[in-house]
């Protein structure tokens, strides 16, 4: 999920996240995990404001075709 840069700060992301959390809780989900690019520090701060905690690092490698 990404909120258009011009619309950020209006509560749209918070509303969407809260709606997803409520829906998932009703379905029996007990944990939500989100991923965010390491460079997106504003997004990290957003999730932390909503009570999310950084729990791990994810490592990725792009392979050249044919490897």
C-alpha cells in the first residue's frame, strides 16, 4: 500500500491500516507483518507511530540472467 505523496499526512494511510487490522483480527489473524524498503524512513516512522516494531532485516540479491 502506498498513499500518493501529495495526499500523505491526511490520515488516509492510517485509516487503511486500521481497517485492514480490524478485518484481519475478525478473521482470526494474530500478527501482521509489513515490509518497507530500507530507504523509506518516513514509512518506517509511520508504521512505528501505529505501533509496529522492527523485528528483522530482509536480504535480497538480484541475479543476472543465466546464473
